């Protein structure tokens, strides 16, 4: 059996635990302050969150995007750490140091390309959809997308030309035809 714990040593020290979050935050802040690519990735993540909120993507879409954004930011943090360690150990340029730095940057590139693929898979179908999401899709939100935008522009164009617009089908312009009786062409 081990030695008894001293009264001043606790198994779980809440102050040390909270301080570790402070150190982690300082590491992230250092990367944001000093690494241009980290700022670019953060800006892209913010843009993705805004676009996702506007388009009303599903919970599954949010989960995929969160994982992809997290992967890119973690890869960028590891790249920053790798560069700092190599610069500390190798003040002069060494061929193996260059390989390690390029490899870490390549990992960020692969993560970024994968994240773009996830964003395309999540956003493009939503952007191409015209009208609200089907009832069984699990997606909620206003009608949006490129089809909705095209319908909006078409309605505005018809309004400027003073043409009537069918309210039931806002994506189609209906021209007034006094001889039209509702029959097919």
C-alpha cells in the first residue's frame, strides 16, 4: 500500500484544473496573434457558421462542419507547435527541419481540403434547393438558396416591368394573357 496523501496534496486540485484552461487559451491566443493562416482559418470558420445559420442547415450538417473546422484548427495548432520546436532546436536551416515543417504544413493543407469538401457537401444542396426543406429531411429554416434568389430577382424584374406575378408560384413569372383559359399549350 502506498504512502498516505499529505493534507496539502489533493487528488484533484480545482485551481490547477482551471489554470490549465488559462494556459490552453494563451496557446490559442498566441497562434491567433502570430500565425496568419490561423487567422485565415478562423475567419473561414466564422463565415461557415454565419452561412450555416442563414441557410438553416440540419444538425447533422452542423456536426460535420464542426468536426471539419475543428480538424483544421487543430492541424494549424500542431503546425505552429512543430515550427516553434524546430526553430528552438535548429536555429540554422537544416534539410530535415525543412521536411518536418513542410510535412506539418501539408497536414494543414489536407485538413483544409477535406473541410472544403465537407462544406461543399453540406452547403451546395441547400443552396440549390428552391423553397422550404421537405418535412422529412430534418432541416428547418426559411426558403433559401440559389433557386430562391433567382425567383426573387425574377419577381423584382417583373415588378420593374409592371408585369403581374403569380403569388402561389413566386419562382415563375406569369404574364397577363387575356386569351388564356387555363388550358395547356
